[in-house]
């Protein structure tokens, strides 16, 4: 695609005298087009028939019956024949598509209050027929300095988008259907034509090939994706002293998406969809996080100390609901009243609680020390193994700041360093330690499974499941020469992983001993 986007830009700034206040407005707008910059070199009607004739003759196979009846009309009563038809299926499916964007920003405030807000909109028509995308987005950030020791603020961003996805049919992509379709087949016929009431022509058994009409798929079938997302946080920061602050933050994220699949009935010479197939796939995700942080930051004489203590809780909830059904008419596009209905869904919940402490110390910018400790508790692990402890420490010595190095002019920086630490990983399923039961099967009794729904263990329990712990050790040095024009680093490190978390399916025959 080659977008051509002329740009219009507008900016306004306003300041008021005697007040620390300003407002600025920015508007960006663009509009352009997108198109295929290169297409596939496919055969036309004459080339296709020459190639098929040579290929099938050399293989000792019969030619399609259609090759002897190219003067037949393309549909009953038509004046145009197959011999007069030469369809470029790429021209039928691809197009020059417009795209428009607009973004408006408004920012300003005073010494005590600052704000920023924006709105954006994008409208993009796809270069393939039946695809497009629209999205609205908005942002609002504010900060209030209530007094010398209290500041509060918030940030929220939201978006809503709708996308018509590229379709697939019969296990083939649209490109596959375009490549497989025959040039002497017309893309459209008048609606109501016998055998092609929907208005789309395709191959018949006399053509000895079965590609679907990609234009029918693009215009008739629907695969619509809708997504709403909100991310926000609010905070309060208290300056207890000039070297001690406390900050409390509440954050959240909500995502709701919906995929609607609407495949109407149709029938042609080769293919048929007996029912009007409907699917409504909905997913909701919600996450909230609470963070409380106490920060100590003080310098005196040649000492610099920074210490942080954090307590945090994060809870996530995700759920999915999928409904399917069939109608015997294309006039109805809701699941209500459909037949062959099925419903599936799941729920996923996790909690992570963390306590963290860290201290950084520096003396005269020469001697550096850092130490930290983190304790995490995850709901993903078995009782007794939910908590993990992860310490860490590092030291550094900046030799280039020492007095005995001051006369070595060509060395700009020389630092020795070493570190040791542990980090945890809880990247497993939310209920990985438990045995799950699956019901998508049938039970066989007397060699008969009909009408006997069954269940089986989808996984084996693992009550010893615990945190994966990575231990890292490192020692090295950094060297900079000639006013940092040349830099060099060397280090030795060691990394060990304990309790590696992997998913392994049990063998067909597994003994469980209790």
C-alpha cells in the first residue's frame, strides 16, 4: 500500500498577563488513499485455457467439459458467453480506499492545576472489498497541587473501534480463492437468476474445479470485531518532609470485545450453506491495581541515600461467552429463535500481592551500594507454595573518581561492579496446579457413544507447583577513554533457573500413585 496523506495543521497558544495560565490547542487532520502497489501476475482466460489444455493433455487426462461449450451463456438467458468473459478477480476484490484521521489536543492550566485532553478519530476503508476500520479515542490527564504537601491527579484513556475483518471460507483465505478462481467465470449475475439467487456466479462441475466466488464471501459474509478499552489511574502524593514522600495509586483497565460472525445461506453449483450461521463471541477483561509507595531521598555531606518501600495488589478477571446458532432464513440475524444452539464460556481470575523494599547508597559518587528484597504471592500456585522471596544486591566502585586517578587524563571513567539477585516467574495458567475436567467428549458403552455425554481429566494436578526462580550473578567493569570517545565493558555472569515452569502433556498411559 502507498498512502498519500495531505496534512492540515492548526495550532493556537494563548497566555494571560499577570497569571501563570496558558492554553494551547492543536489540530491535526489528514486524508488520503491506499491502494495495492503490486498485484499477482495471474493468467487471463486465454492463457488459462492454453495452460490447462497443455497440462491435462500431457497428463493423459480429459479436458473439462466447459472447454467444449465456451459459447454457452454465462447464465440462462444471458447474451454474454463464457468465451466473451475475462474476469480479473484482483480488480474485483481490490480497490483504492480512502483513509481519514483527525486528532485534537487541548492543554493548559496554572501553577496549581494542569490538564491535557485529546480526541482522535480514524476512518480507514480497507483495500479489499468488505474490510474497513473505525476508531474513536480520548484522553484526559489532570493534576491538582492542593497545597505545598498534597498533590492529586488522574489519567484516563478510552477507545472504541469497529473492524470488518477479512473473511475465510472453506479453509481458504481470500487470496487463495482469488488465485484459484477461473477468468471465464463472471463475478456477478443478476440477483434472482435461477441457481444464483444471491447474484454471484461461480464454477460448476463441468469446470472440474471448486473455488468459491471471493466477491460473494467479501460482500455477503460478515466478521465484525468491536472493542472498547479504558485504562486509568488516580493518585495522591503527600510530601511528609522535603526528603520523605508517600504516594498512593489506584489503577484499572477494562476491555470488552465482541466478534460477530454472520454467514448467510447460499447455494451454487458446487457449494451450499444450508443454514444461516450465527456466532456471538464476547470477552471481558478487568484488572485493578493498588500501589502504596513510601520514598526516602536525602543527601548530606557526601552521602546520598534513596530508599523505597512498596506494597501492591493486582487482581485480574477475564471471562468469555460464545453463543452459536443456525437459522433457516437470512432474514433473521439474532441468536434468539435459532436452532442447533450451543453455548460455551470460561472465567479466569488471578491475584498477585507484592511487597518490595530497595535502598541505594552512594558516597562521594565513588562507592555505590544497592540492596533490595521482594516478596510476591500469586494465586496461580498451590497452597503452601504461593509466596516467593527474591533478594538482590549490587556494589560498585568508581575508580576514576579516586585521587590517585586524577592525573590519568585519558581515562574518563573506570568502574568496577558486581551484583547478585533472584527474580521470580509465575507465567503459568491461573489454575495450573489443579486437575481440570473437560466435557467435550462422549462416553462409550457397549460400543455405542450416541447420547452418552462424557467427561475426562484434562490435566493432572500438581500440588508442588511453585515459583520459577532465576538466580543471576555478575561481575565486570566499564571503561571510557578520551572524553568518552571510546567505551569498553567486560563482564562475567552466571544465570541459573530453578523450578522451570513448562507445560507437558502426560503420556497415553500414566500411573498416578497416592
